[in-house]
């Protein structure tokens, strides 16, 4: 989502006001998610140009942090934490300045790589998430993510959120060292959709964590899942890798 941020609904004033209020809620964190699908034969060029742009971001002190995750081959997601919806316009303007500095002819090499782009907005629901007081992973160790897209029947949102709360309560009682995070799609997603995710060092670490989690939480999970299945239309699982070399933090 370098430069191209296509959210037509950003111009809807009512929606802006609603989401700006949500962004200021201490129980929620807003995210702008820019998705890029790369042509398979252009993947090397995509990395090359993206690294060039990254270096320019550092040199020009690009003011917005973003993390890049790779949920499947040739798919990349740029995650920007935002305070309010107006930040999206400011991020776009900041990218415009980077692209102008980089040069339109050179930037055309990036555009050649892209099969499709889109932008979405989601929020982390902290009141439905579990983060241990002493987590088993530091931020520096995180490089892998198990991600679930949970598509919910209309009208079942409250029931599903209550089940998430039960899971959090159970994890607190067992003093789990691994976190579980819950989010919800706001703009650009089809139908009501929640997200559940957890982090690991790598795939092996994730499998070990999942095995231990199932052994420790098995009975509780069975009860929750038996209720959850009544309220969902589909669940899509993803295994995301953090692309550190394409991620950016202006404070580093």
C-alpha cells in the first residue's frame, strides 16, 4: 500500500465521526491494513524496490510506523496503527512525498509488480483479548502469527463476544503465559468478522504452543467451541510470517 490507499468510504463524514470516537476508546486500537498481492514472477523486483523505498523512508524520516506480514505466498499486509481515521489521509500524503522524492519512473517499477491492492480498517478489542502480565515472548522474539478470520452471523456479535470473554477469564484463571488477541473488521470486510490471533517465534514454536494450549485448555475450549459454532458462518486460518526487512519504525 505504498502510495495507493483506496478507501472511498473515508469521505463519509458520519463514519469518520463514529470511528474517530472508537479510536480514542482505551479498549480499542485502530489499524489501517494495506494489502498488496504481488505477481509471482515479479517477487524479486518487489523486494528490491520495497527495500529502496524503506531506505528513503529512513532518510526522509517517514512519520508513520508499519509492520509487514506475509499471510500467504505473494501476499503482503502493511499494518499501520492509527489514532483516528484522519490519519489515513496523512499517511497517503506522506507516501506521496516519498514517491515524489523517489521519482515516478523508478516508482513505476514497483507498480509493475502489483497484481492488486486494497485497504481495510480493523480494530483490536483489548477488553476481549488476553495479554499475560509476564508473557512468554518478548516483542523481539515475535516473528510468526496464527491468525483466524471468524465470520459471524448477523445479530450474533454479542453472543460471540461473550464467548471471547469466557475464554479470557479461563486463561486468566490458569495464568497462561501466551496471549490471545481479538479484533473486529470495520471497513473493507465482508459481513461481520472477528479475528483471533496469537504469536510465536516460528512455526515449530507455534505447534508446540498449540499442543500445550490444547492440553491445558481442552475442556474449556470444547465448551466454548460448541457454542461458537452456532454463531459463525466460516473460519479461515492463516499462518503469517513477519517481514522484518520491509517493516518500519520511525523511532528506531
